[in-house]
């Protein structure tokens, strides 16, 4: 681990190196920031229909209304009325922060079933290219997986590369909630993988949920695999800048504010996901007790104090993660700032022993996953620090061990 040197000469060299890296990225991956992303027409159509709808003789509230007011609106309806709204406007209700969790699950099952039918039609469309048919088949298979019994989809948007979030455990009954925020190359098709499964959001969240239950069986936990933001594709300009992270930060803040209850929330942010968490940190509600990052390129600040959050800030990086070779600076909008595992940054630095490469932090049997699980259940004094000292546990009292509301 190296300390963060802020000398002007080193910053100049870092800036030059960053520019060189970016130009290599552009030469090999293209200007990903200039790609034309399709409008989310299906979701927008559902929202527009909702805005013109009525229930029980009264108009439906604006979808931009805060989650507390939307929760009150749904609470004022009968069960039959809520069910009717989920059937009539599945995408709107399924993505509505403030709608009851169980109703969102139901609405998203309806939306997934509709999307599956659409992809089946595309699959047999003779006008579609072989590549298009292959994509249709892959998307149809993903929808079929998400429709399997026992899966709880909290958010779903089929347009473009697709966005999705899934819950493991019960949000309504949880004593603590964990949110896994993944990084680049995360979309509908990479949400779950058969190979290298623990590098995908579903595998990450499942592994964390199981590890939390093993770490403290008496603590009821819920874990969200949150791929409900547009992540960068590849290592182009999108990954080197914070535009998509800023949009993701707004969505992450909205998610946390809409979670039921007042239980503590811990964020586990991987790679570019740590940029999202860094930008969201200052606006997140006080129930966010922990922000933990792994394989981070930076959090768009120079120190943990710069995040302006009362949450505990944790960081880890394994010895062979290639992210350590990315210049830690922000210059002209490129790069993401200081190294979160550097001594100068001021995070609580955790052991990642056993993790391999950039995507191995959630693999079972690793110290990285075990540390995440201990944080997730509030067992702070049980975490293993990086190096030979116990600095990451400094100042953690018995009250801290129990978590905060």
C-alpha cells in the first residue's frame, strides 16, 4: 500500500499518464460516451399512462412525488385497487419508489412476462439478423430466469441494455439491509452469469446474503443486487468520467430513501460502483451506516472526510487487482480522484485476502467477502484489517457493534 503524494510534480505526471491511458482506451474501445442510447420508451409509456389514469374516481399521484407520499397513497387503497394498478401499469408501479415492496415484485413479474413474449416474437422474426436473433434469445432466457418462483425483482426496465434490481431476503422484516452496487459492463444480460458467477450482481448479492446469515444467524438481513443504473460499457470515456455515476448516484439515493422501515443500510460498491457511491454519499439519508468499496478507481474526493457522510467508510483491494495501475487523480473531468486504500484517504482499510483479480471480492471463502458480511450484520469489531495493525477497528465501540438506526 502506498501513501497518496500530492506534490505538484507527481500530479503533473499522473495527469499525463491519465491522458495516455484515456487515449489508449479510446483507440481500442471507441468513444463509448457518444453512443446513442435508446430512450426507455416502454417505461415512459407506462409512466405516461399512469399520469393520465384514475382509481376510485381520483387522479393518480405524480410519479415524481416523494416515496413517503406515494406510500401513503398506496396505503389508502384497497388490496383490489393496488392489484389493479400493478396489472394496468406494471412498469410504472414496478419501478416506483414508495410503492409497497410486494406490489413492486408482482408488477415486475407482469412486466417481465410481457417482455418475454416480445422477445419470443423477435426471435422468430425473419427480418432480424442472426446477431439480433441471438440477442433476443439471450434476453428471453434472462426473463425466464427472473420469472422463476422465489425471485423478487424490485426494479426492471427492459429498454436499451436494460436495468434490474433483485432482493434476497425480506426487506420488510430485515434488521439490516445491504445494497451491492456493481461497476462497469453491468446490464440486463450480465446481471447473472453461469461462469464467474460471483463477478455478476446476482452472484455477489447471493454470496453476501449467505455469508451474512453465517456470520450472525440471529440477525435478519436482506441484500439487494442493484443494477438499476446505466453503467459504463468497457473502458472508454464513460468509465473515465463521472457522468453515468452522477445519474446512478441520484437513483441510488432514491432507492435508499424508499426502503421500508428504519433499519441500517450498508452499501457495498465495486469498481465503478464506488464512484456512484462516492457521489451519492453526501446526500444519502442517515440510515446509511456503511459505505464499503472494493477495487475502487476513486470516489471523486481526495479524502474520506470529503464524502461528507456520517457513515463509516471502508475500503479494500487485493494484491493482484489491475485497478491499482489506474492513475488516482481527477483532472479535467477524467479520472476519479485519490486511492481509497491509501493512508492519506482515511478510510478503514480491510483485508481482501483470498480474493483474486478485479472481480473476486465476493467469492466464498475469501476474507473480502467475510469482511463485507461482518459489516453487513454490524459485527464491526470482528473485521480483519489490511496489514499487521488493527487500525480499521479503531474507535468502534460496543454501541457501534450493534449498528445504528
